[in-house]
C-alpha cells in the first residue's frame, strides 16, 4: 500500500472534513459545559475521540491489556498528536500533559475537562509537578498516561526519558506499565523513517536530533489537516508486561522503561 498522493481533490475533501471536525469540536465543547470534570468527563472523552478519529481517518489496533491494579501509570513513546486521540479510545483514562498546551484556545479548556493534568516540566517547578502527579494518581481509579520523552518526535527513535517524574512511583506505590506505539498505513504496512517524518510525525525541529528528516515542520492543526488529506492511517498500540521496579531510584526507573519501550519500538518499527 502506498501513501495517498495529494492533489486538488484530496485537499478540498480534507478542507470539508476539517471544517466539519471543528463544528463537531465546538458542539461538544458546549456539551462539556454541563459535564463536571472527573470520571464522567473522562468517559465522555472516549466517545468524543472515537468520533474525532473517524473524521481524521485514524484507525486503531490494540495488542494486550492494561493491568487491573490501581493506581496505574502508563508510560508510552510519543510520535505525534494522535496518541491523544487513540489512547482514550483504546483504554479510557487520561493524561499528564505539557503546561504549554493549557493555553491553547478551546483545546486547552476541553483537555482540562477531559481530566488532563498539565504539568510544568521546568526544573524550577519539579516539586510542583511531582505533587500534581502524585495527587492525581492517588485520587482516580482510571489509568493515567505520561510521555516521558517530554516532546513528540519524528518517529526515527525514542528519545531518552526524563527521570524527574518517576519519584512518584515509590511515593504512591503505583503500578507502571509500558506501552509502545507504532504508526502504520491502513493495511498494516510499515512506514519508513522518511515518510514517517514527512507525513505522520509531529515535532519541533529545535528539540530533535533526527538527521536528515527534519526539513519540515507543521503546527498541530496543520498536522491534523495533512492526515485528512492522506486519508488517515493506523495507530498500533502494544501493551507490555509491568516490570519489577522495586528498589530502583528515579533515574534507574527511567532508564529501565526507556530500554523496554525503545527496544520494542525499534524491533517492530
């Protein structure tokens, strides 16, 4: 299977879908005004994202099941914005997100209603971020997802994990489960690094060490539009067994989880 070629027809169709998708988002924002933040709004996010994925043409394939233990902190690699729309559909639950996203018009507000906890990852705010993670883990009964790379990537590799957020594992007794995400074409065909970077990934060139595949950069909104022009793709999510992290400090936990996720990612990429 090949990537769909872009032309005037795919562009017009994508523009129609993009406008329809934003109408859908605005309509659901109104509904969210009447839904309190918490378990109910997190469940609503699952339905919302399922429909939003339909607009984008994004399909989902899941291998494995999450642990039933709580609190549960799920750790995943991060390629683009589409993890945020597919993970809730696959598992329910919510996220820890970057503080910058909180200020995005409408999207930031909806994300907060959907249970997303925004954390400031600057070293000067480390204690505040850890307290927010710990409080949320101890107060909810659904899985929470975090992306320890600290940014999305071009998909060529998995960036080293930031260790600062893993102090909470010992404090909360949370079970930690690694999750690996791959992007495929609709028929399951693997995507090479060049096509992944040029078409499917979403990244900040200034934060990447990605060799020749850093020539283009889109906003998150234009990335969604671009995927609509391509007709969508398949997100494959694989749940891995929970490792034994007892006795490890935060740096060892970060390194262990990075190796597990990175090895599996590169093996199946």
